[in-house]
C-alpha cells in the first residue's frame, strides 16, 4: 500500500537535520521492498526561521513543504498534513524521531483488516538503552482512563498474534487517513492529550488500534514542546485536556458517575496540598461547556462500542496475551 509521511515542525531545523535522513531512508526502503509509492510532507507551523527554504534547497522534490502563515499548534498542523496527503495511509512522526530502516512495512501490513484505525510501534530513547513506548495500556482508575503503562511482547510469544494498543501515539503511528479525517482529526481542545482522545473515539466507533513490536523508532520526548512551553504550563494543559476528553467521550452512566465523584473529591481536597493546577484545569475547562455538550452528543450518536465493552475487551487482552508490562 502507498503511504504518506507527515511531520509537523516548529523551529525544528536542527532536529530535521539530524533525523529526517532516517525517515527518507525508511521511506525509500519501504518503497523499494513493497513496490509502493511514498511521499514526505513537512508542515512548518510558522516558526519564523529558515526551515522551509532549507528543506527545499536540501531535499528538493523529495520533501513537500507546507507552510502556515500563522502558528496554529500541533493539532492543526497534523490536520493540514492529513488533508494534503495523497495516499490512504499516513505515518505521523514528530520531528525528533529517528526511524529504523525496515519499520514501515510491518505497520502497514495490519491495514489489510478494514477495521484497523491505527498501528503504533515500539520506541526507544535515541541511545537505544531505554524502552519508551510499546503497546499502550489503558486502565480505568479513580474515575479516569490512564495510559501511562506500556507493554511489550514476551520473547517466547509465537508469531502471528495480533496485539492491541489502547492508543496510537502521535509521535510514531500509522493512521487510516479517511477514518482520521472522518472524526475531524486531532481536537485542539485536547492538545497534549490529542492522540489518546482520538484513539478513544476510534475504539468507540468500533475500530481497532494495534501494536506492532517489529516496527522500531528512537525518540527523546518533547524536544519541541520544551522550547514552546514551560513544564508547569505543559502540566496544566495536559490535565485540562484529560478532563475534557472524559467530559466529551465517557458515556457509560456508572463510569461517568465515578468520574464525577473523583472530580468532586479532588475539588474539595486539592487545596490542602496546594494543587492549584487542578483548579486552573477545572475552571478553564468549564469555559468550553457549550462545545463539550455539543461534542458529547455528537460522539454518543456515532459510538457503536460502549465504554464498558472497551474496558472488558482490554482487560481480556491483558490477561490472555503473551505480554509483559514495562
């Protein structure tokens, strides 16, 4: 299958200089071994530096550069890339990701199943000594979904097993372009949690997200985000996005009541340990209430898999699959 590669960037020339050659090598390897076409799209999100001119002079037509006139953020930059992509599959990458040459083919192979929405791969630190991401583990605890744990496949596991992932991480995953755009792409209101948000939407629409352990990349997280946001700002935005995802997408009555009880408990006690970011996230989140209500209704209409059914599906997979938590 033909594939487009989309890389959003903001003042990231120094990262692209280091890591883009590995992306081109992986694209060329996939194209030659699978008789497939590839394209590489870099969306420059109005960083104001010489990244676009450097890309055009260095790589010519091998890389297509799309420029925003004004900075619009990661979610909209991804949307621009997906809308302009030519091919039905899109490999979405951060600009600080280095690819192993043979990583694309195994991920693409899963899309012979029309129910697959996305496939996420295995990531190590750039030095290769730290396991960073694998199959994402989704757990419903204290009224909210958490996705902090990863799993990997046991060395003794037999070939041919299908592995589920709670989410497809935006730094290194292949998406079905049509399904991605059908859901509206990443929602800027859940920025910094946007890949979890759209993955949860996909699950509820009855689609699947897979983990492909043979597809390997290397990444030291958040190099661009560290330039744009201070740690405290990132934490506040991430916490608000996580809240908003639940307010929009959590429809099971019992699970939602558990969420509300948890929020109430935090609201009454967070002042004790001066957790002011919680209150910032809560009150600024409520400012979007009309949007939340509209999107909640829209997503409920489009859901074919319930929250509780997804919880049961994931629990069964974690209990029976040949995996180990990392």
